[in-house]
C-alpha cells in the first residue's frame, strides 16, 4: 500500500496556507518554490484539492489559492481522499467464483460477500476513521510549536512578500 507523492505535496503545501491572512492568496509558483517541487505536478494536485472543496482559486493579478474552509475542518482523510480518490485500496476481483471446487458461483452474492474483502475493507475503514481525527490545524499546531521564533518570523515575512 502506497499513496502517491501528490499526497505529500498536498500536505506540505496546505501546511503554510494555514498562516495566510484571511483574504490573501498564494500562487502555485510560490508554493512550488517553497517546497522545491514542480509547478506542473503541483497544479494537478491543486486541481484535485479545489474539486474536493479544500482550496478555492481566485482569478486575477493578485489571484492564487486559499483554503476554502477552516484548517480545523480539513481532515487528513479529506486531503488523502481528494488526491487518491474515495475507493478502497483493496478491490476484490471475486476470484473465488473461478475456483475449481466451486459448484455454483451464483451463490456468491451481496448476501454472501467475500470474507477477505470484508476484513480488509473493515481495516481500511478503521484507518480512514483514524485519519479523520487529525486535522490540518492539528498538524500545523504540532509542527509549528517546535519552530524557532526566527523561523516563525521568517514565515510571516515570507507570506507578506507573496
């Protein structure tokens, strides 16, 4: 199991957006430079975040992106799901129906789900629920508290320049 690099790009990009003043935006170019990543791929990530309602884009000369809702209301799972999609990691192909010892594959219906699928998807749901308990604000607070005063001031000054 592995999430794409887009998930990491999303988290690291959104992290600094928490500090943006309410009506300020940040451009893809600035976010890409901040994190040392490519604008092209980051644009695709932000298109997914926008579609999911996590960020909104503002057109114009002073346009860019800003959080579409409070950082407290953006869970880890919201971000992951925006980038990776809502489907389960395990996709049961119902290979049990092809087993040579199965006399009648039509008995395998929704009333008789594959136990392997049930167990794995239950585990995935536990993981999703855990990821729903942590927010972008929580991440920001946990990491930001360990920043030096100089780093915090540097972030504020950097945000003023964009």
